[in-house]
């Protein structure tokens, strides 16, 4: 029987297999070490034993308690911070680490009304909010971004007011009587304090960022009143002083009527407003300034006075116009006949209008050749007649007239001769009537026609003086400026609202 010899290759393979099945002691130790670093162990023969978990690492807490410990604790009125995780049309969800996400209703997102939530927050944004309700009827956590912003803003606003500083923010809304400015909360800017003079159209200010001064602050009433005019007055003080220094009494300026009030009209001179008092609007009697000027009119005015201390400018419109008394005196002389209308009867005679805002007195002794007890025995108001100028006192602005001397004849004033033509007068200027073709001329009809033409050219606007609520406010503002009483403006605003209603 022959010996069987194992091939060398087979012997090598068996050796390798034995080595793989029985690793060296060093390798076994390393493998066991790696096993310990995991979750189990190896014994000497390489058997793996998993690590048993038999202890508690909760430190005596229950699982629910351990879960709650990872959650944020919140209370009503608490300020929290979270991340926006969802934006809907009517609400925003905020993750603050609580067991459920907090809900910010749309109305609690911003101080602005009816705004798109996407314009206020964005996904992933960190937002500060105030806890309104820890758990509502649906078990939700209700938050308010607006209230958190409000609380933060009040602290800043109070500090700014103490330091007499300015606030800045966009105009977000036009309301009755003024504007709402976003300064972290809703600040009210009255219309009378938007500019140096009252603004009638506030709509163009919406969206515009403005600076203003805080003039009233009441947290209990949630009331913040602003004044942009106060800010303008401070920032433009140097320009105003320079403007006033360069403005001299007696000089004439062109300006634009910016406001019409009961006692006159304000005119923008290009740097400041000046006041044309009602007595300086016209040489005629003025019932209301709106009979003479309107807002937007460009007019020439003369500077009467510049008050540097009070920063007031007094202007005159009538000073730029010819004095009708001077004009009348230069065109007429004593002894002339003029045509006029009886305007008023008094115990000692009657007044007769003989020119544009020119009235003369017919004394009772000059009303008739016979004795007159009462003026109404001779004339009636509205009657048109001839009178003779018997005295003309330009300095005292008085004209004495006579009806009885006019009846004796005399030279007719030049303007009447020009109207009727030279053929109607003799060489001495006495009226003889007639027409250019030699026909008859009705004198009374001619004079009536002439007077009607003159009257229509002089008649004031019959629209009347309409007293509007804005004028009440503007008049009160002037008084308030003089006495420093902001309350006067507030009262006037109330009156204006009542008038509007």
C-alpha cells in the first residue's frame, strides 16, 4: 500500500484556514477592545455578548417628566422667541420649543391693519412674541408679535421723549384729523402739525417716512401724539432766521396764498408764511377773506412788519393797489356833478356811493332847497341820483355832497362825459342829453344804464363768506402759537370734527 502525499498547495490552504479560525492573541485582544467600545464584549473563544441595559439614566424622573423637561415653560404675558415654521393667510406658526407650536393670529402680527403675513415675517425668521394665552379653548398657545413690539417700543419711546429726541417711521394710514405713523406702535400725527401750515390733502404722505417730535405720551390710554411741525421748526430755525433777517418792511414780494381763515389769509413767501389781515386785503370793506383771495392764488404783497422774536410777518395786499380815494381825488374836483346811489340813511343826512368803495355824505341841510325834517322825506336807500361835490378831504377820507346844489346844474365829471360822448354836454360840461345823430336821449335811462355797468364791474363775488371747520382750526393754531397752548388746537380740532359732522 503506497503512502498518500498531500500536495504542498493543499497544506498551505489548511494552514491559512486554521490561522483565520484561530487568530493570534494580540488580534483577539484588539477585537475584544473594539467590541467594548461598541455596545457588547467578546470572551476568550471570541463569543460576543451584547451589553445589557438594566440601569435608568433619568435620575429619578418619569419618562413624562423627562419629556417635559426638554420643553420651554411659558406663562401668560411672557416674552418668548421662536422660529417661523409656517405662514398661512390668517395666522403664523412659531416654534418656541414648547410642546406645540404657538399661533400668531393675523391681527396680532402688526400694528398695520389688513396686512399680508408674508409682508411681516418669512419662513425660518427668528421672531419675538408675547404669550397672550397659554392654552385657548382649542388647546393652542396664542402669541402676539404686535404686543411684543409694542412693549419693546414703549421703553424706547419714553426714553426718547425724556431726551427730547425725534422718532422716525413710515406713514401707514390716513385717519380723521391726521395720520398714523409706525414708530413701533401707532403714533397719531394731527393734520395741523404735519407741516408748518395746515395741509388739506394728507393722502400723498402714506408710505412716506417722516421724522417727528413726541408732544404727548400716555401709556395707560395707549396715546402717542406727534408733531412734525415741531421737528421742522427746530431743523429749519437757521433758515428761518436768515429769511427774516433779509426781509425788510416796505419791500414787495410775490407769494402764494396757502390758507384762508376768518381773520385774513396766509401767504407763502418761499421760505415762511406771512399773514395778510382782513383789514389789509382790500381798500373796500371785506366780509370774509375768501371774497378776495383763494388758496393757490399768486399775489403781490407788501411787507408791513417783521417780528424777529415771534417769527411773525405782517403783509398787506391793498398796499400794492392804488388807493381808490387817491384815485377819486385825482379825477374829481369840488363843484363837479357825479352820479351815485343812496346806501344808508342817518338822522343827519344820507350816504351816497359815488365811486368804487367811495361814499360821501349829503348833510340834511343839503338835501333840498326847502326845510327837511328827515332824510327819508327826500331819498330812499338804493335810489340813484345826481349830487355835487362841495368838499373833498383826502387826508380824512371824507367827501361832502349836495343834492340841492346838483339840481342847480354844473359841470359833469369827466368819466361821465366820456361814457355818453361830448355831444351830450355843452361847452361848459353841463349835460344837455341827445345822441350823436341828433335824436332824443332819455337822461334817466342813460344814467341808470351807466350806473348798472359800473355796479356790475364793482360787484363782489356773491358766493358769500363760508366759514369752514379748517378755518376754525387754523385760527386757533395762531392763538395757540401766541400763548403756547396746545390745548387750544385740540379744542379747535374737536370743533372742526363737529362742523364736519
